[in-house]
């Protein structure tokens, strides 16, 4: 019971993260030709660059959380996908890995150090909880930029700040089905 309560916020964040990524990338699939790669104001110069950056950083950190050794190889291609549909599929795959990781968290895991590989060699980060919070913050930061960029296109920006609250269930039924989720049930493995 304690493990369930302690890991619950991370599981909720991982699911909300996946839903927001799905909404944003599904919206981008509807862009007109040239809008995805068009120059825009943001930390990265386009929707394509911004959304690929989110994915690449996810690959880096989720691999480290899983105990992998991907390290800087995650950044070998900073823009690995040319279309929103390809990017949506790749993002969904890493989001699924993150949800699975968070589902398996126990209280003993939250302070466990995380080793990541940098260009200069391996370093040990503060702990799983800190890495997860950093990763979620990173996603929110850049999704917000992409959301603002989307406002200057032919596609209206979707709702991104929903946190899987019960009263919002009717509005997300189609998206939950598309993700293979059932309302109130944990996301499938």
C-alpha cells in the first residue's frame, strides 16, 4: 500500500505527460504542408525541432532511469523524425516506457541514484525522484513553447494542462481509447 501511495504522483505525471504529448502531436499531424518545419519563435526554431528535442531528451533520461547505457548516442540525430505522425509514434513508445517505469516504482527507488553517461563520462544524479521531476519539467517547458508556436498555424492548440481529473473524463474518452487506456485503470503494460 505504501509503495502505491508514494509512486502515485509519478504515475499520474507520466500518464498526464503521455496524454499531453499525444494531443500536441495529433494536432501537429493536421498541419498544412510546410508549417511543421517553418521558422518560429522559441528556444528551438520550429515545431519540428522543438518536438524532436523533447523526444531525444526523453530517450536519454528514460534510458538512464531504466539502467541503460545510451548516453550521448541519444543525441546522434537531434531531429530524427521529419513528420508529426512518425514523431507521435516514437514519442508514444518512450512515453509508454516512462509509464511502465513509474508504475514499478517503490519507496526504496525514489532516492536511488541514477547514473547517466555524458560526453565527459558517467555521472551520478541525485535520485530517481529528482530525475523524474526534471524530465517532467523539461517536457512541460518545451511543450509550452510548441503550444505557443502552434497558435501561429492553421491548427488550434489543444488543451494540454489536463491532469486526468475525473470531471474531465467525458472530454478525453476518444483519446483514452486511442491510447488503449480505460478510465480509472492503470495504463496498460
